[in-house]
């Protein structure tokens, strides 16, 4: 889990909240993110990327944070804006 992902959980969600989702160059194309959240990730070339860089749902942010936990190389970040 990245430091930014931990930050998501430490903060209380609210109606105005938004989160930025990213995939770093550390991605090794393991595909776990696409398997667990196919609406949030896609492959472009050899790396995954988020289908939307900004999400505004706390539930979706929690889901993507859980996927970030499962990424074997910690390539996924979820940062509250
Ligand atoms: S789970 Fe991590 S390593 Fe695997 S494709 Fe997604 S971002 Fe890349």
C-alpha cells in the first residue's frame, strides 16, 4: 500500500470529495487491477492505466484502494484531492 492510499482511508469521505487514481511505471502488467476492477483499469501497451484519473465516489475510491493493496508492485496510487 502506498502512503497516498493510506491517506485515503485516514480521511472521512464527504460529498465533495474527489480522488486521483494513477498507475506508475512500476507496473509489471500482472493484470490484477483489471481482474478486480475492470471498470477502473485498462491496458495500454504493456502497462495498466486508470479509465478515469479522477473519481468522486467514496465507494469507488475504497474499491480502487483495495485493488491498490493487491497490486504486487504497489504501482497504483489513490490520492484525495
Ligand atoms: S495490478 Fe499493478 S502491476 Fe498488475 S497491471 Fe495493475 S497496476 Fe500493473
